[in-house]
């Protein structure tokens, strides 16, 4: 993985963390793919937040590193947005898509990239959020039955 890829991954991960993304992780895929060095994965509990995370990543990479994506896909639905920077590919997914597609399973044999502390601190946030939502929904249903 190149120094440029590390720089892009770290800046993108920090931007995602600043917009409260969940479960940010990056994989060095340079040994198994010739088209890119690394994948960054992040998720959010709703479409609006997915879009905000993607916009922040794109803005930060452009301002701080002069990088613009060669391709951006999935904007309309904002359930899974892909930003292709050639050196890295960023996947920001709605939490439901993240669980369903389980990209981590595909890349589990690739080394994880060390990320900034704020990004690492997001691990497990999707699960916490899901439990909180389930408890809120249960409380609402419980209130309806009384």
C-alpha cells in the first residue's frame, strides 16, 4: 500500500468519524486486487447520514489532499454509496446493507489498515444503535398495549 493510499484512507476515515459513521474499518487489498490499494468501509443508521458522511469525505479529500473521485455511485438511494479514488475505494452503507452484504467477510483475509483513534472508536456503534432502536420500538409497542 502506498503512502498516498494511507493518507487518503486516514483522511477519509477521520471525516467519516467526524460525521458519526459507525464501524469504520479499512483493508489493504493491494495484494489481491490490482485496481486499488485499499477499501474503507463505514455505515450509518439512515440514508440522510450516509449522504452526509459521503459529502464530508469527498469535501475533506478534495480540500486537504486535492483528491477527487473518478466515480461516485449509489447517490440516489443513499443506501450504499461508493467513492472510487483509484488508490482507495470508499464504501458508505446504510447499516442494513452493511449487515446484509457483509463486505468484511469478503476481505477478512486482507490486513486491516491502522486508522486514527476516532475512527477506531466507532467499532460496535451500529450494534449499540440497533439495540437502542429495538428498545425504543419495544417501549412504543408496550405503551400501545396498555
